C-alpha cells in the first residue's frame, strides 16, 4: 500500500492516471485518487473528477466527472455528471449526465449506458432528427444489441408528428465463412389510414388507392451452407402497399439506407419503382460437371389487384449437365431439364416440363482457326389444372436449335516500364456465328411461361470482335498478379429471315440488326467505366446507351473523394441522368450531392445535398433532399470514439 500527497502518476499499460493525492495498492491494483485525471488511450477517453476509485485492472468509479474524447484543455464537447462507473471492454454507466457544447449544457439525462469496447457492443446509438413535408417533424433513436460475436440486432424507434410511431428491427448473423443472414422489418400504424385520391402529391406516389392503416416492409437475405454440399439462398421482400417504399425511403429504415444487400450478398433488392417484390428460395448442389437446383419463387404485386394474373413459379427443379466428352468420341454432350409448377390467383396454372439435350462439336480448321458447332432439341410439355387454354389439358411443343462459330485468336505482349505493371497482353478474338432456332408448333398456342416462348425463332448470322487488355503486375517484393485493364466488343447481326420476308407496299427490309458495342475500362480499383451502346443503321442514330463512370480519389488521413456518373438512354422512352459526388474540403468540411433526373420529362426524380463537418472527436451533417413532391431536412450528430 502506497500513500502519496504531492502528486501521483500511474501507468497501467497504455492508460495514464494522475492526481493530487491518494492511496494505491500495487498488488491488487486498486486505489483512490483525489482531484484525478484518467486517459484511456485505446478509446481516446479523457476523464477527470474529484475522486477516482480503481478496482483491479480495468474498472473505475469517478465522482463529479467530466468525459470527452477531444484533445486539449477546452474540448468541443464533454459530458459531466455526478458519477460514472466504467469497465474497459465493458460499459460505462453515467448518472445525472449533462451533454455540453464547449462549456454550455444543451441536454440532460438521468442515466446513460454506453459501450467502452473495441469490439461490437450493445448500447444506444446517436439519434437522428429532421423534417419532412409529408411526415412532419421526425426523430429516430436506434438501439444496438450485440447478441454474440456472430449476431447482432438493432431496434429503431422513429416518431413522425404527421404519421405516428414507426418501429424497426434489423437482425444480422454469421454462422460460417459462407453462411450468413440479414433481416429487416419495419411497421407503422399510420395516422393517414386512407389515401386522398384528390391530392396531387399523393397521386405522385402511384395512381392506386390505399386503404390500409397498418404499413410494413419485410426484407432479408440468407446464404447458408447445408450438409452433403447443399447451398441455400433465401431472398425475402414483402411490402404492405405500393406507396410504402416511396413514402419512407430516406430515413435509417428506408429503401436507400439499409442494408446494402448487393454488397453483402450480391443480390440487390428490386428497384423501388418495380411492380413486383420478389421472394425466392433456392437449394443447389453443384458437382464437377453438373448442377442440381430446387427453387420456389413468389412475385408480390403490392397494388393488391383482385384478378391478379401474375405467374408464380412456386415449385421448380432444374438439372444441368455440362458438356462432357464420352470415351474417344469427337463431340461432347450436354443436357438440361426444367420442371415448374406455375400458380396464378386468376388465370391458367399448371405444370411445365422441359427437356433439352445438346451436342457440341469443336474442331480446328487449320492451325489458327477454330470451328465450333452445336445442335440441340427442346421438348416442352404442359399439363394445365383447367382447360381454359385449349380443348385439352395437355399440350407440348418442340424447338430445334443449331449454331456454328468460326473464330481465331490474335495476341501480342508489350513490355511496359511502370511502377507495378510490367507487361500488357492485347488479345483480339474475331468470330463469325450462324444461329438457327425454330419452333415446330409456333402457331399452335400462345406463350405461357417458359423462356423458350420468349426467345422466339431465329435465323441469323453475326460478326463479333472481342478485345482484351490484360496486365502482369509485380509489386516491390516481387509478387506477381494478373489483372484485366479493359475489354471492348462489337457485335453486328444480320437477320436472314427478314431479308427474305415478303414486303408490303412502301415497306423496306431491315435485315441488319443494331450495331452493339460494349466497353469496360478498369485500370485499378479507384477508377472504372462501363458503356453499352446500340446504333440503328436505318434510323442513323443511337437507340440505346448506358454509361457508368466511377472515380475515387484518396486523400490524406484515409479520406476519399467519390464521384459517380450514370447515363441511360433508350428510344423506347427512358432517358435519365444520375450522379453521386462526395468531396472533402479543407479543415474537416466536406460536401456532397446526389441526383436522379428524368431527362425526357425534364424532371428531377430525386435530388439531395449535404454538408459535413468532422473534427477529431465529433461530426455533424446537415442534409436536404427532395424526392417526387416531398422535401426533407435532416440533421445528424456523431461523437467519434464515444458512439462508434
């Protein structure tokens, strides 16, 4: 036991405890320090108090305390109170706490629990407040629960003065390297229980009536590895009505905010404006040369049509045998078979079975030319649950398919003198393909469900030229990696049937299909460009274009400027422009903007701006958004280190 009265300085690992006087037991690492200060480096926590009691290695009790994560004698923010009980890698419990900006008290709570962990920890996350012209004043308070090292849950309580209380739940878990899941559910008892069809703002959401008071949205993704090599993939997406996603799209529980299923599971949600919400379950077992899948899908129409004719493939079984060479035969065989049971709320429902054997015969035509031929046959069989399609409940249909491709490969390697890239290989693959597809009974009955019906007949030839730029990279340690820098493809098709078709008076044949080009540039992970275009020879104009550009610029202190640009054009009527920009300015400020514009209608579908400020220990964001006819202003705070 040590007693000190002329100043104390104690070091425990990276933590520092100082004070005017006190006692300390070096054996059990306990003591009492008066007029004390404590710095915990792991969290950048600064504590001061009239009295600090230390219990063992990692627990403290501080009387009349002051807490901040800001450096300096005059912190930008601090929390003061009568008592704090803190356990490192545990929790801090504050009593009679006041939140201060500079030294001015702005909020008071009688009790507050916060995590003091480097790992995920349960606790209250900072709330978010804002105003919406449609929902009124808004306030959302999230609570995070770290269930275990592999699972967590977040609860969201969002109050809107015009709509009521919306409650949200997010559950995430991981059970293995390839097994994980994420589910979200939000529910609202809406004060506006019926849509006003005379209100133009309401009609902007959709032209359909809404009479439900209970509003909800459930969605989720699951990847799960099962015994005997079976993989399960579950997608869930069910919404209460067609207007929900447009009305509640920008808050923490909204469409645009959480979660990013595309990044986590490579399966994004349907677009907000999609007429369907898709839920499906797929089980698959892949072998070296075959694949077996079972699937069930449901396409929800949120409008709630009474006579809904949407086909629902509730049960499906699919088998695919990859091309296999048998013994010494010069050709390979492949085989696909699909079974579906299609249900409809209103209309035709029944069974569909498709069987497709195929033969592939690759040969070399000389030293440099490759000649690939393929032929296939598909037999589609239908059994309907009612006789509304034909006089019989059983129908069948045949399709024949053949193709032949002549191609070659040209390549050259270039030496490059750069920091990382040492060689670049340019490959050119020109090819000439003939494709034939014919339905034996094409006019016998109308398309029902299968992709074969949608494909239709074909008798065409097309020329393709594919270009590839591949790089050999060598780092400072001599490690070698390979990457693709760019690809460029052009395809020109010619419809033989169209060139032979009997023309009506004044009509001109148009056998040449639109010239299609695709360009992808990705020199590194920070920049990329993807473009697709189609050129119509007879209209002498572009009929389709899709351009996406990504640019990230790394800045000091691990900051990054982000630029995104998307443009799409189609002669069928779609013409849109979108961008996303986030730029770091000087002294902790950053600005950003997001836009989705319908160029054809001269109308901004969505537009938002935000201003951020971040110091070393706190941040603030002021945002403004307009979507359709709704305007929104949001203000959010963050205390770095305290609520990360």
